[in-house]
C-alpha cells in the first residue's frame, strides 16, 4: 500500500525544513489541501536548515502565537513571525514570569527556558509541551463554543415546541 493511499493528510509539528522546492511540490500534489505544518512562536527548529541551502517548507502553515492565538492566513502569519522575532526576549521574559507565578511548569524547566533564552534563542519555543498546551487550549475553547451553540439551539427548539403546544391547546 502506498503512502498517499494509506494516509489522507500530512500534519507536522515543529518540523525543520526537510526538502527542496521540488520535494515540497511533490508533497503538495500527494496531499492537496491536506498538507499542514504547525509552528509555535519563534521556534528555531522550524527555521533550519537555512533557505540559502535550498531547503524549503511545504507552504501551508498553522501558526501558534506565544499568546495562544491560532493563525492560518499567510499575511497574518508573516506579521506574527515578525512580531515574535523582534519582541522575542520581552515576550519570553513575560512568559517565564507568568509560568513562575502560575506554576504551570516546574521551576527547573522555567530556569532551563531562561538559559536557552540567552544562549540559543528560539529553542525554548520548540518545547513539545508548548505545542500541546496551546493546541489543547484552542481545542477546549472550540469545544466550549460548540457546546454553547448546541445549548442555544436546544433552547430554541424547546421554545418552538412549547409555542406549538400552546397553539394546539
């Protein structure tokens, strides 16, 4: 069984560039409109190897901002890449302070983030826990929104049933 017939989509998290333009075109043709890569903040791994070595990413990107925003529009993704690149140190100092105050991660990991911030900028955005936390939060928000919409729909149906019963009587 071939790769293309066995799988219906390709979704990569925190992936480096792995092929040239021809490879990316082949992947796009094999998985048309179902080939995505997820990138968080200023994740340095998603920026290697450099483009001047002729490595490329497949074009469709889902961007997770450091502030928990999911971005899929190309122009907006470019803006967020720029924001997070220029504001990298203040953003990560803020995130580190927030993590210490809320105790969302261990103090050891937080100290590790600080060390990476000044030695290998961008590597702390590669933590799998960040991808998981952001995606989990986004999915939870969407599920809550769907639940609210379903409740509103159910209330509307109940009112409609009550009014139809009242008219019958």
